């Protein structure tokens, strides 16, 4: 089992767990910003910058011409875009 020098295995696990929680919180905050954005281009840009996505073609395919006012619809659009992006990269 991997340990840090002078540390115990539990200490190592705790550090990874804390970093993992921070990453999840950061991603959740970025997704919330994108979903709350009234501008589709800004929403896409927030996520693209966070994930290092350089191409716009999948976002252009998944995002509608008019950005819905309903947050749940926005969340579904963003979710579908991320799933499509993941399938493209796999």
C-alpha cells in the first residue's frame, strides 16, 4: 500500500479524499454557474475552459439556437453535451 514518507496509509487516504471532495465541489460549482447562465455561449465556455475542451463542434451540435429559461432544461442540455463529448473522446 502506498504511504507518504513518515505517514500512515490512512493519512494518505485522507489526503486523496479531501482533494477528491474539493474537485467534486469545484465541478459542481462550475456546473451550477453554467446552468444558471442566461447565455448559452457563456455556459459552454465555462465548461470548456474547466475541462480543457478546445473544439466547439459538439457544443454547437448539442446546444439549441435559443437557450431555455428553465434551469432543468439547461441542465439536461449540458448533460447531453457532456455525454456526447465523452463518447467522442472514448
